[in-house]
C-alpha cells in the first residue's frame, strides 16, 4: 500500500478511475481527474524550481506563514 497521499490517490485512480473522489454541491471529481490535477500542479511547482523538502505556503502569498499560537483561535 502506498504511504503518501499522492500514492494513495494514484492507486485509487488505477483501481477505479471513474470513481468519485470528491463530491460537492457544484459537482464531482473522479479519482483519475484528481490524480491528473495533482500531477499537473506538481509539475508546475517543479518547473518553478520547487524541490522536495522546500516549504511553500498553501495560499500562494509570498513569505512565511504568520505565527499562530496554539492556544488562540
């Protein structure tokens, strides 16, 4: 069994490409479509020079993530 989220997604796409991975009020996304989107995003990050171990913000803003104390909401 794959030990990473991308690995699990790839395995699910191979097992059931048309199966539903995500369902929202706006529609659904299959395992294969999700795996393709993740692969495309990873390719764009690689092309931009991001390498394994590099830290990146998930919101796309530059700079470090703002500090947040665990005891505050």
